[in-house]
C-alpha cells in the first residue's frame, strides 16, 4: 500500500485489520493474476494492495467449510485505486461482508466529510 494516498490507505488498513480480527483468510487479485491465495499473512496482503490500478480481495472463513471441504467464501471487495474515499468500488452483498465493511465504510465517510 506504499503507493496509495493516505485516505485509501486508512480505509483499506481498517478493512484488513477487521478481516484479521475476524480470523478470515484473504486472496489478492491484482488485476492480472491471483498474486496471493488463501493467506492469513496480512502484512503480505497489504504489500500487494495498490500494486496496480485495481485490487480484488476475496475473503474466506476458515472456521466454516464449504461442500468441497475448503474455507467458505465470505465475499469479495473490489478496490479501484485513485478514487480516494470511494476506493471500495464494489463488494458482495452478504451479511458477513457487510459486517466486515462497517468499520472501513465508517472511516471512508469520516474522511469524505473532511475532504
């Protein structure tokens, strides 16, 4: 996230902190490839976010297994870098992901008011 503006870094940091607290694992798609899959190494995830103009984060819950015996998908968050407080461009509309996004959305709203 070293190349991102402060507002985006704060929003994404909150999202990743909340995901780590929830015990989720994350895969990172950098717009070209899955640069990291099923990782709980959040510093490594953060290092990949913002490497390109867009990032997709796919969150899974390792406490819940799907029918194939893999951690259940919680949802995805699509980030478009350069959009400032609107860096979160799209996401899965699921209860678990909405709960995960609550903190980051609050940060984005506070930053938008200050802008």
